[in-house]
C-alpha cells in the first residue's frame, strides 16, 4: 500500500504543476508536456539571476492572460535542466521561447521585457495579421466575399491608430483584418474624410463604422471585440464545433436560397437575431441545403420535410426543438422564448431505413412514427437495437420469426427501432445489449429482462403471453410455440 501511494505521489509530481499560472517543466515531465501541448510559451531562468527575477512578474502577467485565452505558459530552470535549454538553443537567461509543433519548431522572443510585449510578439508569430488592399475594386471584392471583416483606412503606416490596429490584428487568428492607404478611399466608400475603422458583416447590420475625429488607441480593441461576432452566421466547421462539441444553444435555419419563401424566413430570423444581445449565448445560424456541410448536419437532425425549417439545439445537439408555425417575427419570437425556457416542441431525429429483415410481420420505426405506436391502444413488442453491432443484427431474423408465429395466434404487433439512426422520446437506455419492451397502450410498457446477449425464445414468448392484454388462440401452432 505504501509503495502504491509513493508511486502515485511520484506520478503526480511528474506532471506539469502550476506556479502563478506558469507550468513547471523539468526533465521527468518535459516529454509529456510537449506531447500534450502543440503550442506553448516557455520562460527560461536561473535561480540566482537578477534579470530573471525582475522579468518574472511580467511573465506571470502574460501567463495569466494567455491562460484565459487558452494558451499554456511554462517555466524551466535552465541551469538545472540543461538538456531542455539545449533543445531550444537557449544560452542566456532570461529567455522566452515560443514552442510550436510539440517542441519541434521554436522562436526566441526579442523585445522589451513587459507582459504586453511578450503577448503581442506571440500573436505576431502565430497570426498573419492585417493585410493591405491596394485598389477600390480589391476592397469591394473582399467585402462581397467575406462573412465578417475589418477594414482600417489610414493616411499612411505611421498613423498611431493604425499601428495599434496592426498589433491587435495579430491577436485574433480567426478574423479577417485589412487596411488601405488609398487616397480619398473614405469618400470613395461613402464615409467622411477622417481615418475610419469599419466592420463589414454579411448577415448583420453593416457596415459598422468607428470614425471619431481622433481614433483613440484604447477604443480600438473594444470596437473589434464588440463587432467580431455576427448575430446571424453561416454554418461552417467552426460553428459545427461550437454546437456539437461545446455547450452552445443554437437556432439553425435550413433554407434553399432559390426559394423566395426561404429568403423571407432568413430576413425574419435576421431581424430577430439583431434584437437579441450577444450575451444571451444563443447562436443564430443559417445553413443552405447547398452547403457542403449540410449532409453532416442532416445526420444530426434527421429527415425533415421541406424548407425553410428552423431547429433549436441544446446540450451538444442532444436536445432538439422544431419550429412548426408560419415564419413571422411574432411566431419566431415566441419560439425563441419557449426554446430558452424548455417549453418548445421537442424534435427527434428520424431517418427512413431499409428493412434489414425484409419481414412483413415487423414494423420499422423511425423517430416520427414511434409516437403513434406507443400512443396507440394496441399491444406492441419493440426491439431496440444498435445497427452498428453485428450481434444485434444477427438477432433480427429470430425476432422476425417470433413475430410471424405470434401474429398467427394473436393481435400483438411487433416493431424494431434502430437507436443509432433515430431518436425515441422515451428511450435513453444504453445500447451495449439490445432491449425489448412490450407496450400496452398509452405509453405503459413492461421491460423484457434479458439474461444474455441473445434472444431467449421460450422466455420471450412466455413474457408476451403473460403481459399482453390480448387472448392467444394457439390452434394448430401450439407445438411451434
């Protein structure tokens, strides 16, 4: 027991612990650290170095800010762990290194020893930053092609506001930043004569202009961060991750852009999205049926009839809600309210499936047809299975044979439900083994308890006879049963 505890302590010590937001890296945990972190910043120091001691508080400030933005900052005692220092060609202290590709690539920081300088330098290495546009036509082309972009119009690159804008542009790798020094470009694009910073948004109110008499450096970041988010966004890979890998509530409008009714639905949702502040954490999304990612989205949502269609998604896309009214501002507003309060009508993924057993005695249920079955007054035996499990599939013919034999002597009906391709309103059991239920109408059901991962034929038949409300007329089929 003592050895187990000691080993656990040594294992934990070998992990990269934190001191003031700096991960402590040393020989025993360095391999693990770099395998885990594709990108990281590293502060090399030695214990008796006065310059290191004075620089460390600034490094800790940078580490705290970068941690909030998802980056890792580490520190290494270069005197005691010379192999790590040698790996990054560190010969003097203090040194700050940007490690990329799990430590296979690296760059050394050269600049003032302040937290702002370290952070800006890191972003400059990672992100390209603002790009110059040299003609009016080039500017207009970019505006028409971009979902969201920033354009700074300045007299020259010595402009103080522009220099700060250039610095900030390196900090946002997922945004498009541009600038231009074309003479009279502001008037050409319909703005005043002073320097301008403009946000162009394809689906929101656009353009959004920041054009005071004198652009204040302190306001640039606030303007960018206020306008870096569109209320209504085009469905893309980034949005896909936010919906299905992060807990972001979303409203998705699926449209065929050729149809006028779909354009009207888009305009209605666009108008409503602008009425809801960013802080409500609902993503407003439009996805065209021509979008390359639409088939993947359809797999998540299931079959639906026609466009426009509006869905609400919550909890990694697990909980879905369907808008089923006319696309008016009032109706959509009410749907959003019901969606946020959990009162909207639930939607279950429903996929039309081929009959895997080709039996006329067994119904193939989808998410949509399921409700009618379990709400009926008839007795139904339902076999829930995983269509990706070969053992489950091998049991379907046996289930169909039982359905055929029972059907000759009783009114009991049989169905199968593929839980991997459809969602069912009252079924959330794990699918490690198949499940069988007998419904006696009005959602009342009894579980058939399986002992092993195979159909115990006699037990199942006895179970059906005991729990069904129907009479069984064995007739000439008694021996078979």
